[in-house]
């Protein structure tokens, strides 16, 4: 498995996916970057141009995403929750983990949702400073098979406090996805996150 991850990492240095974007609103400015983030992680060699932004009014955030990626339009889920180089195919059953990046709101406090549990084995945990001095907890973990994810599937998640709820931005190491690339892009996307609390 380590050999496969290393191979993916080398491939992501040489290739990237291209598709025309469907939703374009505005371009983030350079001063929308973080004072500190986990973008110093091994995923950092990817440097996608985040030339698009979108807003989810229901949850209350605006975020940048890559120029050649697409986002959902709001027919099933609220707009701006799913991001992928290909047109996101969302359904009422959203527990497929197939898209590159998924953002959701959990009706659980940050403290409770980031408690260690038996559904995953933590590989790393760190904090990232977001805009407006917001702090995110960033956890990479491997599923134990006792939750929704099959055993061995890795996840990379940002947890951001929103009152009594928690905003979660996540990517998964599943077939058909470039996990290392998606981690790096998620780091960059979170640098643009603006919460409309």
C-alpha cells in the first residue's frame, strides 16, 4: 500500500486532470491565504489555480476551487458541497465518497466530533489557522471498518467550529481518485474559506 501511495504521489507531480468548469463567480485574491496551514504536508507539490469560487448560503460559506474542477449546482444537495474534476454526480444517498472533495455540516460540536473513536485509526492530527483567526482541526485517519467507510480507506478532513455545529471538508482514498492530489487541493481550498456566520 505504501508503494501504491508513493506511485500516486509521483504520478500527481507529472499529471493533472482538465475539464471545463461549470460554475464561475469570482477569483480569490492573493491576500486570501492563511497565516498557517497543513499545506506543508507531503501533498503540497500540487499548486492548482483556484480560479473559481462558490457560495453555500444554507450552511454559510464561500470557498475557492480549481479552475478546471466543477461543483454541484444544488439539485440534490445544496450548491457548492461537492467538488471534482468531472461533473459531480450527487444523489440522495451521499455516503458513496466518490467525489474529490465533499463539504458538509455536522450537527455536533467540534470537541465531540474530533474525539478519538473506534471507527478510525488516526494517522495525524494538527491545527490550521484559517481566515479571520478561525482554527481548524485537520485529521488524517484510516477506517477500521466499524463505521460507514470500509476497513483500510484513508480520509483527510478539516473540522471547523460553527457554533454548536462543525463544518467538515473531506477527501477519501478511494478507487478512481488521486488522494494525494486531492489532499493538496483541499489544503489550498481551505485557505480561501470564508464563513458567513
